[in-house]
C-alpha cells in the first residue's frame, strides 16, 4: 500500500506534468490538433494552427465592416457540375445535393487559413473547462464558463454543446436583415436589432441561476422579442415573451424547436428554417436535445471537408443585397471555401417524438466550434434543406463567428439568407448591458453606444 502511494506521488511529480505539457504542444487551446496535414497540394493542404495569424488591415477602424485580410488571394480551384464527383470525399452531403440539384452551382476553393483564435483569457478558460466541466442530463453543463465546456469531447452531445457555448463575446449587438429569394424575386425584410448578453461569458456568471444568455430582438415597428436561454433544461425551460411597444409583455410558447410544424418554423420565413436553427442550431424549446439520438458519423474524430471559411468578401459593405442574392443560392463568386477538419454529428428523431426533421447532420469546425454546414431530412427521409454558415474572425475582439447564414429548400428551390449586414451598422461586441434592458415588465428600446 505504501509502495503504491509512493509510486502515485512520483508519477504525478515526474510524468504527469510532462504529459500535460505534451498535450499543450500537440493541441490548440480549443482542443483541435495544432498540426495540419502533410498534403502539399494547396487546395488540399491544412496548415498548422497559429495564434494571431491574421494581420489586421491598416485601413480597418473599429466599428466598421472588416476589410478582407486575404484580399489579394485568388481562388485556386473551382468545383462545378463537371468535376464534383471527383471531389465527393471532401464535400458535405449537402454540397453534393446542391450540385445534383443545380447545374450552375459552383464552389470556389481558396488556400486554407486557420483563423479561429481568441484572447488568452478565453483560451485559458477553455483549458480550465476541459479539466472541470461536467455533462448534466445529456443536455446541460456545470463547472464551465466563458466558452466551450468540452475541450476533448467524448460524446456527440458534447460537440453540440460546444457549439452552443462557443465564445461570442460577453455581449453582442447585431444589426441585420433577412431575405427570402424565390427565383428572381428578392424579398428583403426590414432591419432587425438583436441584443444578446452572454451571462455565461461574464466574470460574475452564476450557474445556479440557470440562465446563460438573454436575447432581445427589436423590429422596425419597435415590437420586441425577449428570450431567457437556460443552462440546463431539466431544471427549467426557456422563457419567451412578445412585447408590444409601450405595453406589457406576454409569454408565448417555448416549444419553438420541435413539435407542431407551424409552431416550429420561424414566422415570415416561408417555413425554410425552424426557430431552432437560429445560429445554425440552438436548443430552444423543451425537446431540442431530448427528441433526438445524437451520434458521431462513423469516424469519431474530425474529418477533412471543404467548408465556408474566412468569408470576408460576402461581408463587405461595398456590396448591395441585390448583388448577393442571386436565384437559388447566394452568388458563388462572393463565397469562399477552404479545406478544414470538422466533427460530423448525426441527430436521429426518437421513436414517438414529433419534429419537422426526421434526421439532421451537423458539421462543426474543429477550431472555432461553429456549425458551418448542416443537412435536414424531411419525414420521408429525403434531404430537403441544406444550411451553411459563412464566418469571419471579428479580429478586433478577437472571435470567430458567422456573418451570413443561408438555409436552402431544395424541393421548392427557394432560400433564406439570414444576417445580411452589408448596409447595416456593424456588430458591436462587449458592451456593458444592464439587466434592465431585458425587463419584461417595462420593455424599453435600448439605445446603444456602438460606433
């Protein structure tokens, strides 16, 4: 017994620090492999990860749209109807379906840059979470803060929770528009202002209060949507309120993710996406996680795929919305795809559960933990909806997050573009937003101090 104790002490003194150091040399702070791949073909090459890889353009002023740090790069490869079958191993199933559906669909492949990195504070929190975070009831977390809970996920649900909690700043104020495109017709909706306070990422976060984020969205008529997004839905559900200008708020259903078809889909968006697809996936409503069986797709480690990345071109304030919104899909020449490694997660609807999707597949970037692509199957198990998230590093923070999401209905051949911000005020991160902004007794329009 005494010899075992001595061995344990010696192991922890001599070997364990070496193991930890080796892990930190091998993996990024976010848990992805630092080393890229050995393929020297530029369109197939994944570089090693480095912090602060972006050289911020000299013409950038904080508060403005973000100039493209890769402006001088040209695409290195084009995938179209003539050669997509030769590249199917590196394409998502959704991308393959797009090529099969549209003869004029294209993907422009660029040199890969692993630009997902964060501040030292966020990196250190992720490392700490990796040692302390616990999965709760297959839907929530504890002993976690600021960013992803599971640096080295062992379960598919942990990968999805990493997407849920990946760092988006302590708060964000978004200005954007949505659009529906039906053939040549562009239906561009009025601007929205969205205010989100990520309590989970703030220094005084208290997980016992079970609210990780507060959400407020204001339309042009100054009607307000309020959401308290809870940390653990086995304790309580999200609370959702509609508020008329100058009037008290009234509570609406929190089921927005699943159950009845019309209730699940986002009003006014032509039933192309559900409420649960805001930010590509969120667990709004009672059944987001519990209605599905979650699993890894064959491989239990990230796989190489062509995915949207470093989408500064489509983020440009020099573009008009009509330049972006072409029939059937966003103008391919404005989009950038790179080879990166992604986790592939399947969600199969449980027997006896009701949802508009029978199956879903999500592709999660190993560096940023953003869902970058998704596929949604209808009740007949047909792949009908394909979604993509085009992201950038908001390098003034820094953080990697979406600038445009696109949800495509391949049956009706229409799509929903979400987060159009080219002609809107730029996103504003890390403002101090008082709790009263989310007061449902006396809802007020928040006047921010963004530049």
